[in-house]
């Protein structure tokens, strides 16, 4: 019985964002701006052929995620650095930030 519930839960977890979910739906139904940015960036990464591992966070990306305030952007990037283990942000002086998927090569990890 427990295995059946675990299998059902795994199938339901795989259903997330597999259908035609628009950016407008994401903006109106997901209150957390960090989550919206990750979902929109992931969609743009998968649009390219082959799929990208990094994406410049241009104004188009921020707008699609519904983050229009310049003051809110650094807070979102800080939250990605603190809480999203699969992503890391490269900040470039005078240029747009880059969101990378994967492990940070500059991060020191204990062995």
C-alpha cells in the first residue's frame, strides 16, 4: 500500500508544468517572485536548441516573470543564491546578471 502511494506521488510530481502553462498564468497564480523567475528562466532555457545551462537575465525575462521593480531584483537574486541549490547567479558589473543551472564552480564544498 505504501509503495502504491509513493508511486502515485511520484507521477503527480512529474506532472508539474508539463502542459500549456502561460507566463500570464505564472504571474497571476504564483505569489513568490523568485519562483516565478526560476520558472520563466527555465522555460527560456528549454526553448533554445540545444537547451541552455545559463541565461542572461535581460529585461524581457524580468518582465515575463512580473518583476518590474529595480529594487526587487537584487532581493530575488539574493534569495536564489541562498535557497536554490540547483541555480547560481553570476553578477557582472555594469551588465545583466546571468542565471546558471548546475553547480557553482567557485563554491567551496567540503569533501
